[in-house]
C-alpha cells in the first residue's frame, strides 16, 4: 500500500499531478476542496477591514484542517491513494497568515492544538503517515504565470501578489526543515509540464516508481 501526497505552492499544478499519479496507480484521489469551499473566495477578495472583522483566514484554516483530516484518515486505510495537498502542509499556511497578522496569536494556538489532537488520532491507524510527498517547486515567475493561466477570478487581484510572494519565499524551507512525515521527491515545475508533454509525465511517474521501489527494498532488507 502506497499513499502519496502532492504538495507545493499555489498554482504549480498539484491537481494535475495528483490526477496523473492516481490514474497510473488506479487509485482514488482526494482533491483539495476548492469549488465547494464557501470561505476561499471570501479569503482572497476581502479587504483588510473585512478580514479583521470576519476572521476569514482563521475560518479557512479550520475548514481545510477539517476536510484534509477526513481525507487523510480515508487514504491511510486504503490501498494506493493520492492526496492533492495534505494536512501536514496546512500548518505552513496558518503560520504565514499569523506572520502577516491575518491570524492572531490566540487563533494560531487554537489551530495548532486542534491539529495536534488530530495528528494523535492518526497515530492510532495501522498506517500512520504517507509514503512519499511529491513536492512541486518553481520560480515565482512560474507560480504567477500558472495562477494566471488557470484563471480563477478570485486569485487574480494584483493586491494578492505580496501574499503569494511571502508564501513562495518560505515554502522550500518548510519542506526541508519542518516536513518529516515521509520521504520527499522534488519536481522542478520550471521545466516540467505533465499536462502538455507526455515525456514529462512518464519521467515523473518513473521517478515515483523508483522512489517507492527503493523504500520497499529498504523495508524488506533487499
């Protein structure tokens, strides 16, 4: 049984990569809750005054924590599942919003306590963590280009550029210094296009197969 999470900055293609891996493995894909998320458009379009009054960042992080916890519990019980972002990555988004003053210290403390309780529950499952995170990284220019290409209206406001830049600037550090749930396969999305170049898709899948095979060999002592 292999559980794979696909992580990375907004816009870099997590959904496309997750779909590709899921099709290759013949597995279910747990997609990030976007279209049915009632808070996400409000988070992106609210003025600073509306954010202060309505606490959208805190509500959004709780919403994602809830939906991702449900997803990873299901994924860890079944064979060959893929998660389009996971519960582990949400902490980084919450931390950035706290740093930017969009979440208060108390809200962040409540979030961390709730997340810690959820992670304790995962420890009781037969499988406690993913096997691999496929981490999509890229330049800030690539991030902004791809956000523009996918055309979600609430993501296009020029006022969001500073927010995107802060998220992007610390992502690699979060992966290298704070993520420890699984092995990590880094994919350079500046030069990778799994949607329009079949050779890129096959190269990515081959890298995933190789990494999982290495893990299997280590676990069995081969």
